[in-house]
């Protein structure tokens, strides 16, 4: 079995890659930043790791990733994880800039899903797709309009794919993440003063009923399950992996 993971060089994506490797699969990692693929060299499972440098929204790039995956083993799973974290407010930025940022987050999911569906249908094997979404798809926080809008569209895409291609054996689901302890999160906290970092940490703990933010490995386990035959009757689901943040529904601006 083989998998494609976009945005798999760091953070949540890298944890997903590691988890799929542990299950015995070959994984093609699509990453825009070549430096983020440096860890593939010398990895204990390097013979089952393939890096592709390029834009996950570029159909030629992901077609190459699919080719490499299929060359290694039957393609059974595809994870659309690539994302762009940059804001543009509609009161200040040109509409075109806002739409470009929405597209930068939505296009990789559409392009990846389209490629996966075409390969699964051609092989007549069926397969699974997991889209990585966010709690912001339903409860946005200020300063993230393009990202929140794109993630809401990704969840709509997930349901539409599940309905349209489920009869052909293609399951599509999504994970909606709460705050996760990635390198990006650590770098953000490191840029704050000690008091502010402590305040932010306490606030994030308050927003998640389990009393902490998530670990990348916890996301990876959920994604691996959704890709597996054990989730064979799970299709069109938006699975919160958020420690109960969505269920609690606290306002991050409230006190």
C-alpha cells in the first residue's frame, strides 16, 4: 500500500507520514519547501519514503506524486494537509488578495482529491481521502478570514466527494483540528515574552476541555484510522480532533 501526504514535511503532516510508515506503507511526501524534506535522508524507513518538492495545488506536481506512489505499491490513501497561514482583512486588502489566499488553501485540497479520485477509479480499487480541516471552519477566530473560509469549503468538499464517489468505493473524510503543538506554534510562543507566552498557554488550555492543546501524534493516529479498513463504514464525516474545543464552544475573545 502507498500513500500521498501533502504538506508532509513538518508538524502535523510529518507526524502523519511517520504514522503511515509505522503501519508498513510507502509514503510520498509533497512539500513546497525543500528544506522541510531534509529529514527523509537517513530515515530508518528511507526506502519507503519519497519526497516531491513543489506546490500541492499544482496538478503536475501531485500527478508526479501519484505516479511515484503507484509505482511503489497500490495507492490506498491520500491526505490533503498543505495549508497557508496568512491573513488578509476585507476592510483593508483588495478582494483579489483575499480570494488568492482562500484559493491557496482550497486549491491543494481540490487538486489532491481530484487526483486521488481519478487514480482510484482508474485502478478500480477504491481508496480513502482525508482532508485536514480546522475548528475555524465553523468557529473562526479574528485574523484568519481566508483560512477559515477555505476550511469551511474543504469540509463542504469532503461531504460532496463522499456522496458522489462513495458508490465507487472512495471514502472521503476530514479531521477538524483544535490547537496542536506544532513547530509553528512553538515558534510563535518563542516570539512572545514569558508573561505573554504563559497567558496564551493558559488561554489555549481554557479553550480545550481536556486542559491542553493536542499533540501531532494524536492527529496522525486519527488520520491513519480514517484511512484504514477499520473505518470502512465511515464516509463524509468531519471528525473533530480538538480535545472538545468545538463541543465547549468558548469565545476565544471572551473572559
